[in-house]
C-alpha cells in the first residue's frame, strides 16, 4: 500500500482548495470525494457572492472548475467515501473506504456539514435549490419582493428571517411550538418587524409547485387542520449536521459535534488538519471554506517540512 503525503477527505470548496494548494506544492494529494462530489454547491444554481464572477456562476460549474484546477496540478480524486479512520499512530494515519485501506503522513478533514431537512416523504429533493433552501445569506437576494417562509424557532431562524426582510415583501416564520427558543432580544426584534408574521404550532407537511416551489401545506399541531400557504421560497433553519462522526474517537468535537480546532486548522493530532464547514458553524460560506482549505494545505506543508528538517 502506497503511503500518501496527504489525503484530503471531502471535495467541496474546502477540500478542493486544499488540493489545489497541496498539489502545487508537489504533495500529490489524494482526494476522497464522498457521496456528494463537489459538496453542497452542487445542489445550488447561481452563486453571486464568490469573488471573481461579476455575472455569477452556477454552483456545479464552480465546483467542476475547482476540481479540474486541482487535477491539473496533480491531484488524484476518487469517488469513494471514507468509512473508518485510525489516527492512533500520528505518523502513519490509516483510512478505509469500505474494505480498501489507505495510509498517509497527513490528513485534511473537509467533510462539510449538511443542512437538516424536514424529512418529508417526498418533494424535498425536487425543490432543493428551486425555492427550497437553507442559506439566507446565500439565496436571500433571489427573493426580492417575493414571499418566503423560514422554518425554525431558534436564534438562527430569527436571524435568517430578519435578514430576509431586506429583500422579501413578506416573511412567514413557521414555528412548531407556541413559543420561540430564541433569546428574548432576538424575539423582540422579530415581533417589531412589520414584514414578519409568525405562524405558531405549525409544521410543513408538503411542498407544492410545478418546477419551482410555489406553496406549502401546513398542519396545525393543535387542531390538526391542514392549510395551504403560498410562498416563493422556504428557508430551513433547524440546524446543520456536521459530518464528523467517524473522527470522534481520535480528534475532539465541540458540544455541537463540529470539529474542534486550535490555531485555525489544527487538531490535537499534529498530522491531522481541518478545513471548512465541518469545523465552522459560524460563517458557512464557500469563500470561507475555500480560505480554510488554503490554510489547512499551508499548515500541512509546514508540518511535513518539519518532519524532514
Ligand atoms: C442551498 C445552499 C446554497 C448555498 N449557496 C451559497 C452561496 O451562494 N454562496 C456561498 O458562499 N455559499 C453557499 N452555500 C454554502 C456553501 O455551500 C458551503 O459553505 C460550502 O460548500 C462548504 O464547503 P465545504 O468544503 O466545507 O463542505 P461541503 O461543500 O459540504 O463539502 C463536503 C464534502 O465532503 C464530502 N464528504 C463528507 N463525508 C465524507 C466522507 N466520510 N468521506 C469522503 N468524503 C466525505 C462530501 O461528499 C462533500 O464532497 C450554500 C449552501 C446551501 C446548502
């Protein structure tokens, strides 16, 4: 089994940017693309906030270009998911994709985080990126003078709703209970905003529309009455799930299950580094993930140099 200088787990903006830097440093990185090659942006349409594209760029196109750029400098990509790791020997890190075993001197974890969905029986994949989304910062501007809904009752849901009032003509907050989980000052801001209407005790049971989302069916959790709400966008704000379980025996996780880092990209294992949304629950943007990918690759370079020195 060939021992790699660096293995990168994940092929979103963080993993592929790390690959570009590592490949240009002649480290011949091996990237595991996982079950979502290209990462979260593959499910989106226009990206208008990634620098360098004044007319915007489609998410899948941006990711294909990042992948080509990484491959051009010598990155090897494999469409496999890492299912197990053993990082107990810091100088000989072992990884498995099913029965296939790999080893490396260093690893960059860039496995991202997935937005939690409603878990409806049908419809969520059909409308994902077509009105059904999970990022107000990313997609809010597409809903200028439109009606949108935000699902959730925590601080993030309130923040997303407040942000969306900059664009939307009306913002419904769809809340499962009869109260918010959000902090009192945040609640006050929501109640004072004339564009926001809170729908208490409601859950979304169905998404409707031709190609684009145009309405949702809601069930009242007290009366069990079902009603239809017309809207153009539905923003999920019930949290994210970081893809970090397989690492938990070896590196520290925060209480919210994101990877714990020190000094930007470092874990408690000197040869294991972290990049992107799997450790960043605050910014969650393609450009920040790419930036972390760059930093992780530069830190890997320094670490490998230190072994030789
Ligand atoms: C609907 C939507 C719209 C968005 N729009 C924008 C936008 O307009 N602008 C913007 O800046 N950001 C946007 N974002 C946010 C942006 O997509 C993320 O911040 C960014 O993709 C995070 O990059 P990442 O590389 O850290 O993780 P991800 O993109 O989540 O990639 C994670 C990668 O890890 C892989 N992986 C996971 N587990 C394993 C494993 N065990 N083995 C191997 N591989 C694994 C996955 O297959 C995937 O390739 C949007 C997000 C969503 C959901």
